[in-house]
C-alpha cells in the first residue's frame, strides 16, 4: 500500500510539474524590437553587398569589446 501511495504521489507531482502555466505568449513584433534598440538583421531587397541592414550594430560591438 505504501508503494502505491508513493507512486500516486510522484505521478501527481510529475503531472502538475508538466503543466503549461503561460496564459498568453507575447508575439514577436519586429517594429517593437527595433524601437527597443535590439540588433536585428534586416533584408533590404537590394543586390549584395547592400542587401542587409543592421541597426544598432555599434551597441553590439560595444558589448563585445574587451574593455
């Protein structure tokens, strides 16, 4: 009986631990990320080497600089 109760207890803990508690996931919006100053690779539609635009790249290099 003790084994059965322990088994049921662990099953209950396992099932409650695997629940999805997120009510609503936030959708990714590119414009919000750009407004927040995130570094994002954007395609411009032009021919290489100008086919990508990277806003706020200077912030990325400042973060990666050794000191």
